[in-house]
C-alpha cells in the first residue's frame, strides 16, 4: 500500500510527493535529527525547497560558480506552473531552505564570507538553514491539506475532531517522483529521482499524519513530528513560541551531521494547472471560537486554540510565550538587556538534544516604534541557521515570518528598527550558556 518506508541508506533523501507505492525515505548516518527528518518528510508530503520557489530571485542570489557542479540540480528553480505557494510569502527561516553554504565547494566551506546563496536582505544570512519548522511552513502545509477548513465547521471538542484522510489540491499530471535532485546531506547523495535535504511539492499521502504506515528503521519520533508539522505543536519540543501550547520543539532537532552542513528549505506545494486558492483568512468570523491574533490560525485539532507565529503564545497569540524571559518597557533612553541561556558545561562538540529557550517582549506605547542595537553574542558557536544557539529579533513588518537570527559577535553594532510598538526576542541554546547583550529604546 501507500506508505513511507524509513530506511538507513547512504545520506538523507526522499521523493517529492506521493508515488502511490511503498516509497523510501532515507535517514542514514548523521541524519537521525528531527530537523533533517522534518525536511525530508516535507518533501514526501509535497514540498519543494524554499529556495526553489518560482519567485526566489526576488529574495536570494545563487552563486553557481561556488557550488559543486554535481549538486547544481539542488538549486533548480521551479516555474509558476509547477509551484504554487498559495500566496504565502517567502520565508528565510523555513525548514525547507538550505543554509547559505549549501553544497559549496570544499575549499570555501570554512570561509566566513563565502556563500553559495545570499539573501537580498543581507542581515538574514544566518537565518538561512533553520533547524526549526517555521510558522509559514505550518500554514502552507495546513493550507495544502485543507486542515484549515476543520475549524470552519461546527465546533467540536478535541476528542470529537476526527483526523480525516487529507487530500491535497488537484495536481495535474504530476509525476511519481520529482526528476533530478542529487546530493542529499552527503556521502554521495540520493539515487536519481530523489531530492536530498528536504523540499515540498506534489501530492501528499492520504491519511495525513496518521495513515503513513511507517516501516523500516525505527524512529519513534516520526509520527508525532509529522503531526506537529501538519497541525502545529501540542506541548512537546522547543518550537519558538507557537500557539497556546508549551513552547518548545522535539528533541534532536538539529542539522549538525557528517553530511550536509547547510540545511533547510521552505517548501512550496506543486502548482495546479488552474490558479490555486489564495491564502485563507486566518482571523475571520467563519472560524469556530478562536479569533487568533497576529495572523495565527485555529489549531485543526482544537479550534478553541491557535497556532501562533514565533514569539507569540497564549490561546489567541496575544501573550508572551511561557518560560524564561519577561515583558520589558522601552523608554526614550537606551536600556540594556543581558541574557544567558544554555546548559552548564555542555560543549558545542557534544550538544544536547533539546533546546532551552527565553522569550522577551520589548514594548512601547501605541504609535511609537522600537530601536534595538545589538552589542554582543557568545563567540565560536556560529552555525548556519544558528542550530546550536542564537537569538531572533522580530522587527520586521510581517510578524508571521521569521525574524533576524544572530549567532555571531560579527553583528555587534547593528541597529534594528521596528515597524510597530512591540518586538519579540527569542533566545535558545542546546549547548553551554550563550550570552546576548543588546540595548533598546523607543523612537
């Protein structure tokens, strides 16, 4: 029957979309991480890489001369005919986006300023390659599988909501497997016809997260992780403040492995021959009970709660996520924020599986904006996507998208100005204490 067979092969790879057979998904040596698994399962559920979106040239620049020739297929751009993003914006922090050094030549790997791709907004350079499923990843997946419609129906209790067989929009003449796609996360890459390193596109598997029938290698976290990818978190792991559930994300969410040190890709479902539906309103009156703030959407398994953008929590996305941190009131004078988060005496060479988090809100009166001057971050732990530790500053206008992520003291002196009177700041670490120092004021 139709199912994904988890195998322990050379590298990390998956087909893109459902081929209506038993199809392999490899999590080989170095691939047994939640982040990598989510990336590959994203492909299986129908996502291309984010950097393969048909509109990607507006957001990133590809340095083809710096990429290994055999891996150039990993950067093939889709067309509007094959790629439908449902009107959802490009997100540098998508789990389906490669890091800035994806498949770069070996001799450039350790050059700080050498990148295979760079964002148009250069301050997003360390955001690429995120180890976390982004809010827009969740919104796109729920849109693709029609899960948002569940909360347009009559209100049910969580126990009454039946997880029905999910059906992706009509994908006319979509082949069983997306052609090409070599490389994966290393060790020679996947076989022909497979995509390495995660991306979404094509038809999804009937049964949503429940009907996959996983076999092969035993990865007990997979079913729950798929559930979280489609429906959002339900109280486990270390997702950066999404919804009225315990902020956190599943253990083992990381990209450090002997394979590809780049990482994520924000997927984009395959585009139907007829125009796809616009992105649904997630705050309209048709949804049962939960009137989500900040662009969140009702949780398909409990419509009275919301799945929230990163940095927002509570039942309706109008609260600071629970945990370490607090609300800070900005004044016209600079004030200092100093925070450390992490495990005592844990080296970056031996990171913990789970993350520790801190969530701050910097607020100013209505009509005022906030200026943040970044001063310091702990040295020698910078990685693509800030996988070991980092800080995210959300000064951008679209609060549903990923903010600026920083994990290097190289950003010292950078100034960020908000478009509104609230700036969420998130800090995380899966290694020893990572220190952040910044100053803030209202303007």
